[in-house]
């Protein structure tokens, strides 16, 4: 299977599987009760999507949990068919049209300037999850190694350089997290979460998420969700671990790596891959590019 190549798309590095249906995506008709889950790639998107799906439908539609893959329950807005043999035989837009549950939960990695305008016009709810840059870079590298629908990552040193320069799918991490953070200041229906906080205390962050969404959980329901979203349970759940997606070669690197930061509490996986000199260079670059004084990562 040929891997895609990056190209400049309105100032952001992208690949065609995320832009081929661009006009259709931009003309998407949002609904006021739509909930959009946004992140830069490899920032805990699957984790938050699963939490959200359980919060809304874990009790009312429990059959979903064992019969429908997460990527169909929470469709990926901008994705088009990835290849002739891909399991994403339907565009994210088509999957959205087929949803029978409300509210619609919608996943996207789009930077803030690319989100279809109807979401703003309809005052839709947005949940953004951000993850520290170093762990994101490491997780993204391993993801590109195992996902043949992503550009060839080359070696770690090359990938890290490209990441720092925004020459990866969805462009600059710095622009992405900063753009959405700035939008939060003027758009009240945007909840900005940090992956590290979710790892530190999932229950606390889930309480804050429920408060934002206007949901009320019993202690029993909360405990049930917390159990289901533990790393070990998600890792073995075929409906959430992407093992049904054959263009992801989990023998190269599992979608949820054993020592990855997604293992609820293990933040700092970057230390296993960054060299001292890479870390020093990255820190200098970070100071130059993340300039918003109010946005802080662990």
C-alpha cells in the first residue's frame, strides 16, 4: 500500500484523505446539540471519545459498546475513504448521516480556522483535548510507523525535526493548541481539557466534563465509566483499540502501546526516546513557538 505524501493546504500540512471531501465537510450542516471532540493527533482523542460515548449512551444504548466500533459511534468528520481496501469505506460525513442517537458526537483534528462555520453558527458544543508536545510527538511517531495511511515517518530524528517544523499531518502542534486556546476565550461552549490532568485524576476531570455538558451521573454510573476507560480495558476492547482496522499494523506498534502515556498515569513517555541534545533543542524551539503566556502544559 502506497503511503500518502504531505502537501501545503491553506498554510497547513495535510494529506489528501483529510481534504478530498473538503467542500462537503465545509458545507456540513451542524445542529445545536452537536458535540465536537477536537484535538491535535495523538493527544488522547480516542480516550475522550470513548468517555463521551459512555457518558451519553453507556446506559441507554449498551449494545453499541460490543457491536459498533468507536470510529462509527463517533465519526471522524473530515476523513474520506483511505484506500480501496480500507475499512473506512464510508466518509466521516456519511457515517454522521447514519447516526441514530442524539446528540451526535463528532471527532475532528481540524485546526480552529478549518472548522466548518455552521458549528459556530449553531453554537455547537466543543470539547478540546490537548497533550504536552513531547509526548504527542513520540506517540505520533509510533502511530505513523504502524498506520500505512499516514506519511512515512522515516527515523525518529527526522520525524522530530518535521514535527517541530509543522511538517506532519495537521501541521504545527503549536498553532493548533494555541489557536483553540484563544478561541476558548471568546466562545463559551468550548471546554479545554489537558491529557495530563485526565491521566492524573480521570474521575475529577470527568466530573468537570459532566458539569460543562450538563450531565449528572450516579456514583455507580461514574464508577462503571471509569472502569471501562481504564487503559487495560480499552487496550483489549476490539471496539476501541482499532484492531479491526487493517491498515494499522499493530505488530509494528500497537495503537495503544504498553508503555505509552495513554496508560492512564504514565505521562512523560518522551524521556524514553528523546536524546539529551534533542530535548535541549526542542526546549529552545518550544520557548520560541508557544508564546501564549496563559497556556501551560505539565
